[in-house]
C-alpha cells in the first residue's frame, strides 16, 4: 500500500501496547482508525487519545476468540467508515511453563486468542477488502518466538509459529489480488503482555496471572511507538516480514544452521542411500 490517506485501518488489541502504537502511526499517516479490544475503559481512553491527535477514530468491543464478535466488528467498521483497507490482527496473550505443568485450559485460551483470533480476522475482513477492489493489507502479529522457541514458552511459540506459517501462505494466495499479507515479529517491547491474564475470559478460567517471561525483560524492551513506526514503514514498502530487533538475527541464524545440519545428516544417511525420489517443485509457493 502506497497511499494511506483517507483509508481505514482496523486494529485488534488496539487499546494499548503495539495496537495503540500502530494506531498512532497509521492515524498520523492520514488513515481512519477503528480500534477493537476486549477492555472497554482502556478502549475509550485510547480513542480519546487518538482524537486529541486529530485522528479520525472509533472503537468496538471485540473478543477475537469469538468468530461472531469479529464478524460483527468487521460489519461495524464498514458501517462506520465505508471501507476497510488495512487489518492488523494484533491481539494476543501469553502463557507458558514447564512441560507437564501447562493446564489444558491455558492451551485452550492461548490457541483461541493468538491463533484462531488471526484466522477469524482474516476470514471476517477479507470479503470486505475484496469487495472494494482497491487492494489492501493484513498485518498479523507473531513474535520472534515464532521463529525461535525459548524453553518454557512452548504454548506461546506454537501460536506464533502458526501465525508466521499462515501469513506466508496467505501472502502467496492473495498477492494476485493486490492484497498484501505481512507478519510482525517483534522481540521484547514495553507492553502489558505479562498482564494479559487480567482480561482472561470466563470460559478459559477467568482473570489470572500469565507471566511468560520476567517482567524485567518486558520493561527493558523497546518503546511500542518505535514498533508502530516500523510497521508503517513496512506497509508502505510491502515487506512480508516485519522485524524490530535486528540484533536477534544471530539467534535465527543458529536455528537455521541446526536445520541445515539436519539436511547434511540426511545427505549422508545410509538409510536414504540410492533413493531416487524427487520432491515436486515447491519453489513458487515460497514468499
């Protein structure tokens, strides 16, 4: 997307953190902004903040774990602003723990919000973006934990790996329609991710403490406003992967090196020696 002025952005998890920072960046670029969040009071405060900045904004209460709620939010966005061009599936929660100690309800919660929330956002908004024929962009918030898997964060990483994988596939599917899909993979950012259990839905056990990393790691992270500006840059440049912590490159390279070592072992494997099977060409499916 090159020209954002007058177009509309919809952002989940928009009342604070990365969502609100993206709203600032998009709004200052001339976009209308529809904020969605599960918390009513912070959402109203966020809209007031945007209006003080002379950004045209509105809001809708939305639990992204509820498909019908996301569909209703999509309809509300179109009814309010006429069209929607950019969708940031950003809402997320955190939970983790030692193997064998993560409760089934914790898995249910994080999968419902972090994974299915993105699926519902894509499903609900894609028909609206297609309808106006002007192209658009979906930004799906994953994490560096969607590329590397720190011990004790497996539930969180599983959802974020899934968001990366889905975004890569959707990117190829939708590119011919001038609809871009990007995946945002930040490292530590000063957000309230460790407090995400404060709004945990009743069906997933109700409010709880859901720390996944030390509070000090979150508090020493980068300013969300930097992330918002970085996302804006990437949207204008049609970048498929949006990174915010270039110093984490080495961790990804270590993982890829281990993967390549696995292929080297397969090359030298007596069990596979003489095999004449050829995998079909998948190169056109890669971003």
